[in-house]
C-alpha cells in the first residue's frame, strides 16, 4: 500500500524470541552514504520525550566485518553486529553501497530470519535492493529512488516497483524513495506506532512537514536502466526520445522493434519496469515541463511539440503526473526564478499571486470578495481577458474553442489541494495515469 491510501496495512505481527517492538536496529554497510544512514539514527536514536515523542531503543549494527567507511572518507564504528538483529522489532536498511553488487550473504540471512520472526523490515532508498536480494520483496509493491527504480524492476521482476511513490507501506515490509523520502517513511512509522500527535511533534523538531503529499513524479527524469545500451530495444527507446514532438503510439514502437504489441509490452516492462504507454506519456510530460520552463511557447504549442493530440490531453496528463496545470506550473516556476535583476524581483509578489489565481481558477475556487473575472492574457490590453472568444488565432479567423493564450485554463471539479503558495505543483489527491 502506498502513502496515499486511506487504510493502514496490518503491521501487528507476533514477535518471537527476544524481539521487542520498541527496539529498532539500523543495519549499516561500508560505502553507504552518510545522509541516508543518519536518518533512522536521528529519528529513532534521540530521546525527545520532552516533546511528546515516545522513545525507541536504537541498536546500530554492522552488516559486515569490514571498516564502515562512508561519505567523505569518514569511518564509523557500530557497537553491534548482526547478532543484535535478533532483538529488534524493526530492522532498517538505510542504504546499500552499489546497486550492481550483491549484499553479504550473512546479512541477507539475518534479514530473512528477522522477518520470519515477525520483525518489521524497512528499506530506505537503495536499501530496497538489499531487501529484494533477500527475497523479501517478491510479489510485493515497493519503491526506491526514481533513478534506480527501472534497474530494481529489471533485476527483480517479481517485485512490483512503483517509482511514483515517496514510500510504500505493505504492512511488515516498507520501502522509500531516495534521500529525503527516508524521513517521510520514518515519520510514517512513528505515526503508525504512536499516532499523528507524536509524528507531528517529531516533524516540528526536525523542521520538516509532518506529511508530504504527492510522489516522485515531479522529480522523474528519463530514467532507464544502465544496462539498456546492450538491449535490442535500446534503439527503439532512443528513437522515441528523439521524436517526442511527433504523434506516435506504442503500436508504432512495437512495429519499429519488429514485435507484436503483446511481446513488445512484455519486453519493455522487463527492461524499464513500467508499461510502454505509461513510459511514453511520462516522457511527453517531462518534455512539456522543460518547454514550459525554458520557452515562451503557448500551452497549445507545447502540446503539439510534445506529441499530444490536443492541449486538453496535455493538461490532463500534466495534472495527473505533476499535480498542476501547465499554465499554473509555468507561472509559479517563473515567479520563483526571476530573470535578471531588480524589476523582476520587485514583480515577484504579483507573479506569485497570478500563479495562485491560475490554480484557483482551474479548480473553481474563489477567495472571499474576489470577482470571478477571467484572467488577462500575458501582454494583452486590460480590456481583453483570457477568454476563448477573445483569444486571437495565429492565422486570423480563430477557433473560439481553442484559445492560443497559455493563460486559459478550464474549470475542473473542486478538490482539496493543500497547496503552498508559489510552488509549481499542487499537492493533493493524485489520479493514476492510464497505462
């Protein structure tokens, strides 16, 4: 189950032997990054009872009998070894040094034993690769850093990898995306164990949001496994990335690969970890995101240059993947990144207000006392709002149903957003893209 689900998975399993629920073991390996390694140490290892946070008992364990070197050449000393895992109700693997190396066999055996005895197993970032190597993710949903998600899916095809989530809670097995998402998952564990008040108090101490909405979509890049270059489908994938401005579908990609659609879908999923349609839509949305940030093309033009059949299709997929309309995203992005010096900086509050109005207009929301007047197109006279009937067609005549202005946004059914003014995304309940 993902972080956005409304139900909480059953985590209460009977612990055997000497295991105690309040004991958290953190399994460290040499070469692990210090940031990810420090997250569970800070969350579970510091006494914050004065702030209303129940105390855990922390056991820092070495996962191998070698010096534990970390970022910057620092060397750590763990007070416990693998034998201490037998006392923990929760075992956290904060990171693994290399997605291309197999973890030590002794550590994998200790993790399997801990899970069999009822312990909750947690993998942060690349720690998911250790859990997968132990067979603990077989047939389960999981996530990891978006950059490594395709490799995890390809190397362990029985794992249901979802690169969109910040973390996935599947009851006794939990995984998170990269770096800061580890904090999100650790806060979620505290919330599950002790309630929202305890998690909120801890979040205030850490100076982080108690719960982040959304997922990794806004951070996704053209993520493909490192091994793709050796696969016959690499040429088809490269062609697709170079021709995103053209309108083609998965059937066309399958034809270029000389495969049936069914075979192509199966091969593509095993290579990238996602269905080809979902991957193609994501790449088109990412290309639109880049054009909105770096060009002055209207939303209609951006849709055409990214291979969408219509601006409506772009808006729908853009909102589902990034949580915002294209126009609102552009306005907020430019408000946060002023070009040049003083005038733009002075204009920043107005730009933020414009982004805020764009988003509220799209959601059908209105502030008390605010007139429901259509937004003015950028550069248009004050008497000409951004309304379909006022938008000039680039070739004369004009189509009243397809405005040329990128300030035009359709009204959608109202929904809660919980947005932070000035951010280019609208956190809230996300829909899943088709495919």
